[in-house]
C-alpha cells in the first residue's frame, strides 16, 4: 500500500541496494492526453524499464515532494517530485509522485529482480 514517504526508511532501502546490479524502472508523464484536454498543457513522458544499473551512492533529499539521486560510476540517475512509497515491498523500492488530483506524475523503482 502506498504511504507518504518516510525519508529514513527510503534511505535505508537505498543503502540496501547500492553497489550491486539492480533493475530500474523510471517514468515521468504529464499525462498522455494533457494537450487533448487542455491545449495550453505540453504533453511529456519518459519511460525506461528493466535496465540494469549499479550505483555507489543513493540519497533522498528535500522536505516533500522528495528527490532521489543515484550516483553511478559514470553518471547519475535523478528523480524529483516523489511523494509516496510502497511499504509492503521490502525487497524492492517503489517510489511514486502524485499530483494534487492523485494522478501519477513520476515513478522510480529499484529491484534485484526484473519488473
């Protein structure tokens, strides 16, 4: 069940997954029909799933919405606007950012197993 982010718990999970191969799922969307419903909105989306990364440092920061940065040997993964996490997934880190209407805007997920 999705719960508001508890930074200490998310940080603990980030630490438990660092320095090993993990699968990442990262997506961001303003909504597939954003421009269809409101011509002033620019539709945008990003999606990657089941890519394997290894990060040496993972950090959650902010006061909410939160951001997570994953420092890799050659580059970074960065996600901002995160508001919730799945507390019943102890082996995976599932983070999401919801807007004021409760719609998903961003998701960052890490797991030792593919999604």
